[in-house]
C-alpha cells in the first residue's frame, strides 16, 4: 500500500515539475539569473507548494500516518558546517546546469546524452558521499 | 511578468505540494528526491520499497511528460557535457552532505518551518544565483 501511494505521488510530483517549468533547465537558469534577464515566475512553484505542504504538516504533526507506521520525526532546527558545505556544493552544481535531482529523473522522459550523463554523475556523487561519510565515521567512531 | 507566465508555476507547484503532502499524510515519509534516490542506490536504510516506488513514479511521470507534454522537457540538457558531468557530481554529493535538495529542504523542510531547511534553501539558492552570475560575467555560455 505504502509503495503504491509513493508510486502515485511520484508521478504527480513529476507532472508538477513538468507543468511548473522546473523540468526545463533553461527556465531554471533564467530564474537563478537575478542580476541578468531574470524570470521570477518559478518563485510561485515554492510559493504554492510550501503552503500546501505546511497545512498538511501542521494538521498532522505528531500523529501517525493514515497507512500506519510511526509518526514522522519533528522538524530539525540545528545548523552545522556539513549542511552549509553541502548546500554550497549543491548550489554550484544547480547553478552550472539548472538541474536538481527531481528534474534529473524527469529528463529520462526525453532521453539525451547530456541528461543521462548528469544523472549518472549525480548518482556517482551520492555514492562518493557514502564512501567519504563511511571513512569519516571510521576515523571518528561516535 | 504576466498572469499566464505564473499559471504553470502555480499549478505545477500546487501539484508538487499535494504530492509531498499526500506522501506525508498516507505514509509519514518525506518527499525528498535526493534522499529517496540515495536510499535506492545504497539500499541499506530499510526504506527501500517506498523509496524505489517514489523514484519509479518520478521516472514514469517523466516518461508520461515526454509522451503527452514533450514541450515540458528539453530536447537536450542544455549545458556542455563536461559541465553536466561536473554539475551532476556536485548536485549528488552536495545534496547528500547538506541533507536534502530542492524538494526535501525547499518544499518539505520549509513547509515544516525547519530552521535547518530554511537556512539550507536560502544558502543553495544564493550560491546557485552567484554561480549563474559568475558564469555569465566570465563570458561562459550555459547553453
């Protein structure tokens, strides 16, 4: 049941990316180009997605999900160097290509060499993180 | 900016919000694409079934877009191949180190009013905007 729900919401999420313009790198780069020919329209993607999620979150905070299982953990408010460093690296990559992880997956709907290369390298970046993280954990056992 | 140019972002954003909210209400899971993908490629967090299904749904949705709304997807990924390779590496590594991406931090975390996610989102957006600016003034072309 949970997997079926996740599949359906994944499809809806992808259509949201497509209809909003987030799935087109040139639109994303136009949104990020605030000091150039700025296209602010993508602000409204977060502007409508966030309040909808917020309503659901605060309506159900601390409660168990409808399909069972534990209640989700509360929001995190801590800040650390890893988060800042990760956000900075992510920002450089996003700014270079205009592609973030969701759109990297929807690009498969119209396959191109560049899109496949981005996705493959993104997965390699994740695996590289796993190796680095395991080494770090090994060097400083908690 | 006219009204028609924000209709797509508003509608699409609402669909993204409903998808993330629906996943939260039914399963209690966070619709973070980089986190789900990481779970699928590492397969060791006990969350594999829903994460795999969510990623599969995103790919399936992309294939449907390519079929029924091809203008929503670019014919090419835009940038040069070396830039796409570098960008992909940075996005994948950075999203995991930073604990989330545009969906996990930007939609779900912001919606929870998580200070960590608000700061992360502001940080990666500022860096991405600075990157676009620097590429442009250095004479580089992104397309």
